[in-house]
């Protein structure tokens, strides 16, 4: 009986961690896309400053 309970908790913890890894991977991809969009906006702002203020 104790072995079944231990096996159940082990599998449960493994599944919980596996789900978390997928979430972290998705968050990393989203952050990378957001950073890329921010970089493009920064380049556009820099170009505007060069054209209008220099």
C-alpha cells in the first residue's frame, strides 16, 4: 500500500513539473517576441529622432 502511495505522489510531482516546463517555455517564447517588437519600436523612434531633431 505504501509503495502505491509513493508511486502516485512521484507520478503526480513529475506531471506537475512537466506542465510547468511547458508553461515556462511558452513564456520564454512570448517574452522573446515582445522584446523583438520593442526593439523594432526603438529603431523606429531612433530614426524619427535622427530625421526630426538632428
